[in-house]
């Protein structure tokens, strides 16, 4: 193996280790909450030494930040995937099916509420939840502006309000899925799509 | 004071004590999470002895249940207040202003996410969040069915889906207010109303 190959191998090994820690931490946070899940508990769940964990993550907040970042990247790639579509709004409305699949993932939502609960007593986590929200929201605003086509352009506040209502629909559905395990999914999909069409085309 | 008067006085005193405990517990849960806020901590914050707290509430879950119940009663009275309106759907759409005020209460939302986070690791709290959701949702379904007037009646699943999307809009906006302290509220209101009108009249 040449030097470059070795470095790449180490890079992907480090990446795999990081993901292993994040998956273990996710499970520990859900089981015990952030306070209950110490670095030692996370290390045990990840089958590593505590020192090894600290090699990858400075502290628990850094682990939370990395988990939130994974989620942000996933949302961003979902939003970006419609960007090249010829009719942007139609592509966004088609994408609702996939967005609904994502928000029905109870494990992900449970962690989201755990992070939001922690944010109310930990200013660093509060800052993280607010900052991590800005990039997807900004991208959504750009798509709303770009997709106007022949429609009149909108003032910035109008665009932000539309992005917020679209985000509220998906984040609200996440909460609904936690509260009600029997969501009538098939009947909800066309309502979600109609609401988003209305918000975009209004 | 006659006997009845005395009993009434004791009843309202007990009620005041219960509310004093609930307010103290609310603050403790936000500050320390459910695990961090022991009955002793709650007693101290309420300026009472621990024994006194147990006189009113069997355990921490009973306190959580009472806080959730307060919130459910508030939501129910909001939904009920439109019931006698001549045009039910119009009254529901007018009510969105008030509903938005409620969901912008960050302290209430922070406690809601704390309860939902606890639900993912405490089956009794999970049961509580699911049960407490059913009464407001059922009432909302009844209003949606009653308000059809000359429109054709809807199958039950269609009604439930509409109620879920309305609930998602409000609960989603709660989460948005936590994530983004600069919500463009005035621009969001007509979008919320239009979405709810669409969901009702579709």
C-alpha cells in the first residue's frame, strides 16, 4: 500500500470509528438522557476505551454536535436534490413523500426532542440547535425564491415565513408520529402536499 | 364560617397548593430535567416539606401527569370555544391567532419537549403523552365532521388525517419557535390560516 492509500485507509477507519461512537452515543442518549449518558457509558456501549473516545470527541457536546450535523447534512442533501429540477416547486412537492419517510423515523425524532430538551438548560446546545437550523432554512428560502419563475418576486420576510411553515409541517409531523403511533399516513400525504403547494404558490 | 364554607375554603387551598407545586416542578424540570429534579428538589423550590408534596402527588410521574393535564384542559377549552359558532370552520380559522399565541410560549414548549424526551425512556410517561393527546384530537375530529355543513361527509380516516395536519402545523410551529427566536410571526399567520382553511375545506 502506498502512502496515499494508507492515509486514505486511516481516514476511512477514523471515519468508521467516529460513526461507531455516534451510533453508540445515540442509543445511550435515548436510554439515559444526556445527563445519564457519561463518556464512560458511551465508551462501553461503543466497545472502546474512554481515552479512545476523547481522541475523537472533545466532550459530550462535541458528540451531540456531530449527531446534529449528520442530520443537518441529510436534510441539506434532501433539499439540494431538487435544485436542478426544471420545475422547482413541482419537484419540491414530489419530494414530500420522501420527507415524510424521514420524519416518521421515531428513533431520530426521539433524539431530536432529547437535544431540544437539553437546549433549554445548556446554552451551548441551545446555540447548536439554533445554528444548525440556519443552513437548511436558508437553502429552503433560496429554493422558494428561485422557484417563483413567472410569479412576482416576494419580500424576504414573506419567503422566510413560507420556509418556516414548510419546516413546521414536517417538524410537526415528527411530533405527531411520536404522540400517535397510528397516524393515517396515506391520507396525510396529499394534505401535506396541498399545504406545501399552497404555501409555495400563494 | 359554616361547614360548607370551610370545606370549600379547604378545597381551594388544596387547589392553590397543588398549583404551587406544579409551578415549582415545571421550573425544576426545565432547569434539571426529570432525572435531575427529585421530589426533594421540587419540595424545596415549592417551599414545602417533601412529606407535604407526597400528600398531594404520589410520585414524579403524577406531577408530570398533572402538568400535562393542565395543558390538555387549556387546549380543550380553546377548541371547545368555537363549538357554538354559527360557521364552525370560519371560527376555527379565526382562532388561529390565539392558537399561535399559545404555541409561541417557549417555557411551555420546553416542558413539552422534556416530557416527550422522557417518554422515550419511561413507558408510563409514553402512555401518558399518547393518552393525553387522544381527547383533544377526538374533539378536533368532531369539529371537522360537524363543520362540513353542505359539503359531503368525509370518511373517518380523512377526518383524522385533517386533524393530524392541523395539530402538526401548531406543534411544528412550537418547535420552530424554539429553534428560531426570530420567527416572522406576522407573515406566518395568514399562511397558517390559509393552510388550515385548505385542510378543512378540501
